[in-house]
C-alpha cells in the first residue's frame, strides 16, 4: 500500500492553478495571513473566503499607505528636524509600497496587460505623496524646500505617461495636499502666496507638459501622414513611368490594386538598383544613372543614381539635349570620349572624359521608356563589351517592369473573374425583386467605376409600354434635376427606352450626359461624364435596364471592354433573376390568395388568425373577428347567372379590402362568406367597422345583362378574449352571431357582446 504523501511533497504534484495560489499565499504579508488564519480558526471564514479576504486586503495596501502618508504630509509631519518613528515608518512603507506597485505593473506589462485606472491612480498617488514627503523632509521646517522642483518634475512625468483623467486627478490631489499643509501651519496670510505659487506651478507644469506632449504627438502624426502621402505620390509617379498602372477600375478593387502597385514598384526599383550596382562595378564608372522619359516624351527625370558626385541633377531635363537627347532621338546606344561637352545631367559643370548612353527600349512594343547612362572622368573610352553589358542591364530593367506588369494583370484578371463568378452565384441565390435590385447595383459598383446606378423596369399597361425606375444608388452624386426612384416615363424618349427597344447596350460612343435625355425629356444627370445603359434580358424578352454612370470622362471606353462585357453578362443574369423573382412572387401570391377575389385564402387566413391571437394573448390585447355572408347569394346565381355572381363577389371583396385598415386581414372564408381579423380592436370598435362595411355594400349597384343588381350583407362579430380564448371558440361565436343576423331579418351586424345572457343565447340557438 502506497504511503500517503507528505504535505510538502503533495504540493509538487499540484496543478498549476494550485501552485500559483500557494505561491501567492507565500508572498502575502505575514500580518494578512495571520489575520485570515485567525478568522478561519474562529470559524468565521472558510478557505475560499480567507483567500478572497487576503486578496482584498493585499490590494488595499498601496491605497492605504498612500492615504496614511498623505495625511502625514497634510499635517507637515515630515518637516520636523528630527522625524519620529511614525514618519520613518511612513517613508519606509512608501518605499516598499511603491516598489511593490512598480514591480507588479512591470510584470503585468510584460504579460501584455494594460494598466487599469485604479492601478494608475495608486501608482501616481504614491509618487505624489513620496515627492511631497521628500520635499518636506529636505525643507527642515522652512517655507521653501530645495527639493520642491522634484514635485513639479514628478507631476510632469505622471501627466505624460498616465491617462489624461488620472493625470488631472493627481494634479488635484497634489494641490489639495498643498492647501492642507498650509492650513496645518496655521493658515497664516504671509505663507499663502508661497502655497498658491506651489499649487500654481504644479498645475502649470502638468498642463504645459501635457500640451507640449500632445502637440509633439500631433506634429509627429502629421509628419508621418505627410511622409506617407509623399511616398504614395512617388509610388504612383513611378508606377506610371514603369507603365504599371491601368485605368481606374471598380471601387472595391482599388485597395488591392494599390497594394499590387506598391509591391511592383518596390520590385522594379530593386531591379534598377541592382543593375546600376553591376554597371558601376563592371564599368568602373564615375556616375551610373537611370533617367525615365515623361509621358509626352519631352523630359527626362532621374530615378536612380550611383555616383560620388552630389551634383547630378534631380530636376527634369529636356529630352532632346546633349548625349541623352541623342540616345532618345536615335533610339540606339551612344559612345563618346575625349573633349566632351558638359552633360545636361550635371549641375556643377562636371566634364567627363568618356560617356555611354543606352536607351531603355521596350522590345515588345518599341516604346522608349528612358535612358541608362554611365560616364568616366578619365578619357578611357567604353568598349563594345561595355556597351553590350549596359544594353543587357537595360533589358533586365525593362524585363523586371514587364514581369511586374504581367503579374498585376494576372492578379487583376483573377480578381475580376472571382468577383464575376461570386456575382453570378449571388444573383442565383436571390428570390425577391428587391434583393435582385440591391445585388445588381452592388455588383455593378464592384465591377466598374460607378458613381451612379439605377434599375428600370418596363411594364405593359393598356397596350402601351411604361418604364419605371425601381431602384437608384448615388442619385446625389449625379445631381439629377428631379426625384428618380419611382419615376415613370414613356417608351418614346430617352436612352433607356432606346436600349430596351433595341435590346443592346447604349451609347456606343462618348456622349454629353448632361444634355442627353436618359430617362425622359425633363430629367438630366448633370454631374456625370460617362454613361452606360445595359438591357436586362431574359431569353428574348427585355424586362428593363441597368444604368451606370461615372463622373470621370471615358470611364467605360478605356477598359479594353472586358469589364463592360462582364457587366453585360451580369445584366443578363439579373434579368433572369428578376423574372425568377417575379414568378416566385406570383407563385407565393397564388398560394396565399383567392384566385377570384384577390383576398387572402382560407388556409392563409387560419394561419394569420393564429398569429394575431398569439400576439393578443402575449401582450394582453384584444382582437376581433368579423364573419360576413352575402344575403340570398344562391338566388343571385340562379337569377342573374354565375358570371354576375362572380362580379358580386369581386365587388364585395373590393369594398371589404377598401374599408378595412392596413393592419386587418381580409379573407374569403368560403363560397359567399368573408372574414376580417381586426387586431387591437374591441367589440364596440369592431361593430362600428362592421356597420360601415354593411352600409357600403348595401349602396353598391352591379350592372348586369338583366338590369342593376343590389345585395346586402349579414355580419357577426366576436372578440378575444371575452368571447373565446381559443380560436375554435372565437370562430364558433362569430359564426353563431352571423346566423343570428340571418335568422332575424338579414342585412344587419350582430356582436356577441350584444347577445350575452341566457335569454339571448337561447333565442339565437345557443351559439352566440
């Protein structure tokens, strides 16, 4: 049998949490442990409670020390020529507490934990009290202490490194201690100026140091922002020089394009520097530099240089002057030696003895990108092998730029294809017209440079086409001359109507958008310089159009057509999605509405009634149910025919829907019966609505082949919860009231509230 482990050995196998607790227990002050153990022996605390009490007392020690020492400072106890044991103990406790707090903060900072306001306040209060105590000790009872500036420096240090709220709280504490110390001396008037000066300097040091530090931080951030913007401008400039930039694309891809461009510029610059290092070492040149040609081929600008001379010109130089100009004009290498003219790229008149200039000529397109030049101060001519070396290095520079350009094009193409297929997948997931509209506009913005976008739909009304703007994005960017969303316009004017009729994208060339009728003759898009109208087609049927516009000129003509072709495919897919969403809505409508009257059908009525009763029960509301029946409807069908009966049903349904509120549910209950669910309506209010409906129906006149026809309506009203707490009971009570109205003359409204009581219930057959 294994003997039990000794207590010390048992600790070796404890869990890390237990070991941490044991270690913390050993580090606690002896007095705290003895006090907690004493309470535990008295049976007042268990082990967990003893640990919590010990931790709370331990956390309170720094604050207690700061408070006790601050009280001694306020009493000016440290100014005594011979400090007593309380003062000495306070100074020792201050030193120990300050060291413990600093050590704990260092440990937490190393673990990545930020300082809480309580920790900052404890640390700052200990520093302030310690500085005040040292100043009083060094003062020896005098008004002015030689260590008083230490208090100001400590205050400035704390305000600089602690949070603003804690820093100003410490300023208030220090000023309060000064005031209490002045009062403890007797509040004499002749010492007041010194106390005010001390408090003023404390606040002044804190405020000035905080302001100076904040100013330096703001200046540093501004300088950093300016440096970043300058570097970004340089990257854009060099990207244009290396032909790495393409026309602006979609806004969503702008950030990725910038990252790719930055990486490409860095790689090309590294290739240029490497080529110049090789040329400098192999050719033993004095200056070896690369000058790039501007877009208009009129200027050469230094882009990289290896030279001990500081006089190489940084400003642009004319592209047609000197040896560099000769290389540009001839588009072939130039070698010079002997008595040379001063090259245009030197500012101080340096005259080299030999010079070799090689044009940076793109072999694929024959485009001139710039010149790479090497010179020597001594008259040692460059050889054929030197020229071949520099030509090879120029080819490497151009090859690096071409490779980065190809990499950017590949990434851009991959990114566009991914966005294209994601767009198609997203459109295929939509099932509502509004979802299709929103998805199409967002995809357009991700595919092209789009400041304005709109979806229009075309509908057939009374044998003519009518266009309607269903969704608009960026109308404020286009500065339209009138409201757009919901605007309807005819099929005879405007670019959209033409694109729908032709079934193709318009316009085919650049137009003045501000002067072109896009929708109708009275609406103009004044702020746009580029426009594209794409038909939304499903098979051979055109359902509408997608309109996109940009404020930048030629935004859709300089893209190589790829992005526009992608958007055309997306427009076709959007057309299919719109048709599918319409069919889905139509199917849903047929499943929930009555085909003859257009009202909610019986199945949907039952579900909606369940929903409203559940809400009424949950929130303690009333809900009324109205059942109505057309009087003598069988004789209408027999006398006037079923088409006339259908006409009556549709007319009654229209009246019910018109007289009901927006929150009510109007349904065809079956045959010639209708039902209305009225949420948050009591019996009296429901009866008022029922009477209004009855009077409107009685006033209707239907024209038939056999003359005018009038009908009446009988109605029964029941209210939840007094007339029934279950749906079945409520329907049965309303149905009983309806039959009570039928048996008592028809063309009337009867509520369950008016028929409560045994006599009325027996007279109505017991159902109501």
